[in-house]
C-alpha cells in the first residue's frame, strides 16, 4: 500500500493555499472566485488557475496483483490457522485472494496456483468456523482455479463433510466418492492411501444410511434462529399503491412545498405504525473502505467467501453476478482508482460524487447539458416538481432528481466553496485518468469539463445534506438490547432526500442491501407531516446540542415540537403519571378528583378508570411481545408491539417513557428484518 496516497488531496490543497499566499495572490483569487454565481462558472475559474493545475495531480492508479504478496498473506494466514485463530486467518487468506494474480478467461490461464491455494486454505478455516456454505463456495472457487490435482482429494473430502453438516447426504456421498477417485493422483504411499480409502468408505456408508433415514423421516430442519438473519423478503410497493408522481412513495403520502421549509411529505390519510411509506433504490451508493474485506462491493452482503476483482486489489464480490454488474456499472472505471479515493482524503462524499457521475455515460451527460442549454426543462417552473422528467415523474433512476437537490451554495463561506471546487477538480482529473471521456463523440473541451466539474461540485455540496448512510444491524443474539447498527456505506436517494427532520421522527429507515425501506413508527394523522430524523434525537441529545448540529450541517434551526417545548432527555421522561390524550380533538386532558378526564380544548369527558383499563390490558400484551423480542422471535413480537404503539398514540400525550421503549423495540424488530449480521463474541 502506497503511503504517499494518505491524505493526498489534503496535502495538495494545503500546498496550493501556501503557494497562493506566498505569492500574494490568495486574496485577489478569493475575491474573483466569490463573484462566480454558478457551479459551472466556479469550475471554469478553477480550471483556468495554473496553480491548481500544478498542485492538484492524480497519481498512478493501478496497484497490480502480486504472487509474492499473495504468498506472504497466505503464509501469515497459515500461522494463525495453526494457532486456531480461524477468524484472523480468514482475513489473511482474503487478502491473499485479493493480491493473487487472476485467470482471465479459463482456469488454465491462471498464472500460478496462489489464487487456488488461498481459496482452499480459506475453506479450511471456514470449515472450523462452521461456515458450511461459505466453505463450499471457496472449495468451488479453488477447484475452478486449477487447484493442484495431487491435493484435490482434500477438497472433495471437506466438501462432503460440509454437505453432511447441511443434511445433504446424497450430495455428500458423491463428494466422498470423488475424493476416493482423486486419491490416485495424490502420490501417497500405499499405507496412507489405504487408510484414507477406508475412512472415506466409512463416510460413504454413514451418508447412505443418513440419506435413507431422511427419506423416511424427513429433515429435522435448520436451527430456528437461522431464520432471524437469513435473507428476508424486501418489502415492495405494489404498482397501484404508489404515489402517481413520486413512485418510490406509497400512495398514502404526498409531497408539498412551502418557501420557508422547501419540499416535505404529508400524509394523505391516517398512516399506522409499521406501514411502509417508501421503498427506494439509490441512484448511486458506495461501500465504505473499512468494510471492503467482509462485504460484497456491489450488493453489500456480508460474506466470508468473497471473490476478487480480476484486476485490482480492493473490490471483492459475493458472486459472479455481482462482479459482472459492478464492472458494467461503475467498477469498469473505478478499478485501480479505489486505493486513491479511499486514502486521498476526499471522503465518502467525494467518492459518492464521482461514482454518481461515472454511472451516467459521458454521452448522456452531454445530452443532459444540451437539454439544459436549450431550456427543455423550463416548463417545470414549480419548485415542487424540480427534478421531474418531461413526463412529470420524479424517478429515482433519473439523474436530474439528484442534480436538482439543494446545495446551500448561498449559505457557504467562500473558503468552503473554494475547497470543494478544488476537490471537484481532483475528482474530474480522476475521471479523465480512467478514460471516462473516451466514450464521448466530442473530446472534453472547454465546455464539457467545466460542466462535468460543476456537476461534481454540486454533489459535493448537496450530498452532506442529502446523502444517507447504509446501515447494518450487528445482532448479539445473547443481548439484543445492546445490539446496534453500524455504517456500511453511503448512498444518495432522490425521494428519501425530500423528508424533513424532526427530533421526534415519524418514520424509521432500514436497508435491504442498499435499498431503503421507510416505515412509520407512530400513528401519522391525515395532513400531518411525515418526518425523518437527521441524527439529532430529543431523548438522547439536549436541545442546544441538536440545534447546533443541524445548523452546522443542514443550515436550519430546528423548531419541531420537542425543540419548541424542550422535551426532557430519556432519563427524565415521565413514566408514572401520564398526560391523557383526547380521542376526539387529540388535545391533552386534565384529571380531577372526581375520576373524570376533561379535555382542555373540547367538551369531551372520559372516565379515568376506563382509560387505565384499556392501557393496562394492552400493556400486558406488550410485555409478552417484548419478552418474545428478547429471544429474537421477531415474527411473533412485532404485531403486539405495533398494536401497543397504536394504543399509546390514541391515549397518551408525549413525551412518555414507555412510548420510547416500545418504539425502540419496534425499531429493533425492523433492524433484525433487514440488513443484519450476527456477531460472535
């Protein structure tokens, strides 16, 4: 790994500013730059600065495969394997897989056996970790990569043992028989060959007996806990249940606009807790570098048996399908560039901005520029519909929805815009280095480069305010309460970006791969806003801290109900004497000595004992559901938790601690149902 890449952009920018300062040019350049009104004008100015072109340079990209490096990591993995440190050995074998020279077309083209040996050794470690499916995958990889014939019997034996553990006895018998056949190529002495043959005959006999028993009695089934984190079906919105203009949204939602709040979502009807309000694939997404070694670069699935990009030493994939899709989409350009992007200091938003552009062909970018020049979108005058196509649809696959996201250019300091513009120039040079512009019929001239640079600059401003993290739930099945999400990647979602913030949000986000599913976590009344959360929650963060965070990153001062009323932090939330809610007008009710509740807004009066009875009855069901959740029985707990939320919504005014508890339990259920990985202690 080239240490010269670490913080490369930051170092280049520092040297640029130092040079301009020493030349006495910084103030004049800043003043002239401040006069530029559009991102394209800013980039045209940056591209014309000799000092920028001198200091901002993209280094050599490709870090080549190396048998020597692969062998070194494999040897390190072998040492850890002998110490029974199987998880650590898998990590080393994966690095060996990454660096091993890769066959290009057929297994016989493999330059050496390093790749096959790395796969085979990793399969042995995975066998000890009882990762049967991943072990089988690696055995398949090794055999496909011309694993030495003299060692093949070991893989077939291991394959048979994995299949036996999975209850696939007939397939296991076939593998054991293949191992017997392969022994003849092993060059073993007769004594060793006889011992192995007898051992395999025993495996075959037991496998045949087990297969007969399975046929008679049926399979006993998998570990019931396995279903908790197996691939669950991603929720979908039926075509007739989608919003007519914003198809990622449910028909229960509408988008509206006001000058002071911009675009935001409201409910067209009452929405109950648990209802899906959005399902959206991002326009573009990235996996964060810390996750490269364990997650598929394309679908973000956790996988031990990842296979590498055939050229670079960064990207790994869970399947050939993901590898091919990645190469056809963005990795064909990014291959060899990932090392620069992850270590140069451009950060996740810089990488995401570049990938967003690379996913639009240069031909389509020029076509889009020409449409803007001709004013083809001028007919879309209302702010509500900005980003819609000419048919009036706000499609998540349409680049224009991303380009039209707010950038807050007017709120930014000149120094902030200047740094982002120089970063856009760095990313533009990356695009040139990977021959992005070669697809254009016209060469990148004085018009194309400032335009594409302007698009990059726009994204570098809008993404910090609009992009979302892709999360995965790290589940400790022995301690669900302490289980928590971790960040896998970052993505830009055009419709999800339209949700405004509340410190008491109405919805919760979960991810299936990089697809975002948004569900209601409270009852949302007709015409009420459907609010998301930008990372500042009233029960966790004091009001002033929340407001500082939101103002610094999102450029607004929060005035949601928890901020207006300064709701308490979780430890101080009331949990003894609730404030009752009127079921008619939804105002609060006061409790008098006569045992009656009186609405503070309308004439409604209710019996305190009746309301308590309703609450206690529902609370008992909630506690039973909560106990099921503690054993990760999501399917049997979720309905009871959602029902209790509905009862609390109808009867209790917030804040109320048990409401927070129930809401968090519902969120844990949704987390287990989506991207979820069981961690081992």
